[in-house]
C-alpha cells in the first residue's frame, strides 16, 4: 500500500516536529549539537529539575530524535538525527522576516488570486 506508507512517513515526521515543539526540548537538541552529553550536563542548561529534563529527553528519544545509553551510572544522550539542526538557519531567516528558503526542487510556488 503506497498510500499507507506515505501516511506512516507523514506521521513519523509529525512525531519529530511535535517532540521539537517545546522550547526546552529544542534547547536540549541544540545543546547536543556539540556532541554526546550526560543528563547531569544537560540539566543546568535548561529550566526545570532533573526529573522534568529526563521526561523531555524521553520524549525526544521516543520520537527518534535522540539515542541514549548508560555509561556506568550516567545516562548519555546524542543526536540520532543531527541533520535536524540544518533547518535552524532557515528558520532564523524566516523569523527575521527574510525569505526563508527556496522552494523545493520540482515544486512551483502556488499563488492564490482573489476572485
């Protein structure tokens, strides 16, 4: 079922965007751009207690954005999809009111005209 796979792909993408939709989770992802970190290194970087930060990290892991593993007594986290950070400059341009990005190849911009 080609249509079913397309819906599954959209749902998977939506889970990632939903996970990134909280400011604390986005801040954690941006902090992990520098490489793997232990939860104890991430807690001071964002508001909230360790339990709250751990819940945010679990959302990101469940969405497939992060991977985690244990090293001794420490829980380590790393970006599973580092290319997500490539979208940030485009978003920053959009926030500054500039044209965010060129349309994807093969797509034409649709202009809606009044009637």
